[in-house]
C-alpha cells in the first residue's frame, strides 16, 4: 500500500496546483490562457523527448545486439540525438513565438489604467476616478470582466514581481522605473495575486486579492471606494476613531476625510470592505484585526508596523469597531 501512496502522493501534490484562485493552469484571462496552452505544449513536447531518449537508451543497453555495428550506431545517434530533438524543439519554439504577440499586446486607448506600487510587504493600488482625480487603496484590485486593463507598475524600495497567475504573466516592479502589464480578465471570480520576486523576510506574505466583477458592480464599487470615509456610527466606533488618532495611527495611515493623512502605510479609508488584512495574510475579521494590531511581527516578520500591545482591551475593542466600520 505504501508504494501506491508513494506514486499517488506526488501526483496529488502536482495536480493540487492546477486548480484554485492562484493557478496559472486554471486561466480566467486571455494572457493566462496562452500561458496555460504553452505550458501544456511544453510539457507534452518534453515528455515526448524524454520517452524517445530513454526508449533509445533502453534499446541500446538491453535489446540491441552487442557488439554494435558502427554504421547503425551512428544512425541512431544522429536520428535520436539530433534530428528528432531538433524537430520537436523547433516546433515548440514556433508555438511559443506564435503566442508571444498576444502576451505583450498593449491595452487599447481609453482602457482602465491602474497604478500598483510594490512596497515591502504590501501593495499600494491607485485608481483613477471618472472626474480625472484618483484615489488609493491597498492590497486589493477589482476589475471589470471582459475589458482590458493596463497596470503601471512601480516599486518603492526593492524589486518586486507583480503576478496574478489566473489572469496572465508576471512583470517585475523595478525601483526608479515604470513597467507595464496589460491583462484581459474574462471570467468573474476572486483570484489571488502574489509577489514573484524574493524581496526580504516577508516576501511570502506579500499577496493581494483580485476580484473580477461585472461592469455595473465594478462601477458601484469604484464610486464607493472613491468617497471619503463615512463618519463612525455608534458610540463604540466613535470612541475608536479617537483611539485611532490618539495612538498616532494617522501618522502612517490615511483615512480620507479625517485628520489621519499618513502616507507611508496602507490607506485604511475603506478597510472594512476589504477581503483580507496584512496583504492577503489574514481573512478580514475582528479577531484577526486584533491579532494584527497587537502583534504584527508574529504574522509578518520585520513588518514596519509596530505592535500596539499596550492598548487596553476597551480601547482595542473600540478601535476594531471603528476600523471594521470603515466600509
Ligand atoms: Cu515583494 Cu517579494
């Protein structure tokens, strides 16, 4: 039984990567479809080359009469070692070159432009508003289905890699430069973006949520996110807004429409509406928010955010009520 398990387990592990919100092999966008097709072509081509080479090796070592006659040996070497692999690799190269233009195709004029800045270890996301302005959020990207979007990519510190495997290829974010990526999401759903360049201690904790939604829903979301924060409702949340300012949170974080206007940390204006906390590390819930505020280092090693473990339980509860109410 254990030998069967040994055979099955690697297959399960390998195929586990084929599904889910972060898989290049379950594409939900045009670029990702091309990449998945290329992957399968490469896998099948490589499998064929492996079978041919191993088949010939087995033939020579176990089946062919010995001693080998020199002329037929030379034919096997030229045929199996040069002609067949060259043919197969040329076919794969042509296939790869044929789909390349589709991957680097620029977004047509008038497409949605989203700016993304990689920061150790989170994502600053900037959307344009219909009136020509812009607003900022963090660690969440929402896109209308069936329309191209151009990402303008920058880095605030070191090289990061912007990658939404389900939607398309990855592009590096390089300090001092602006790079671009066009995506063509086709399927409504929730996906996961990740940082694809090692960037320090919490590289693995640098993810973001990607929600592809119908155009009308997207417009509603964009209008709502562009607005300033709503005033806290209820005495607990109102008290929390005072704790927020008194504790100095506003020196680093912004909550639009309030005195909190810090710019070095994620914008929290609509934190309550976000799917996750700490750049995709935790589900957005009051308990997780408490964990994050009191001991961020245990969740994201070397994060800039200090732990506020000195807050009283009452202050902490009010603060959480206020932040979760920012929808
Ligand atoms: Cu940013 Cu790895």
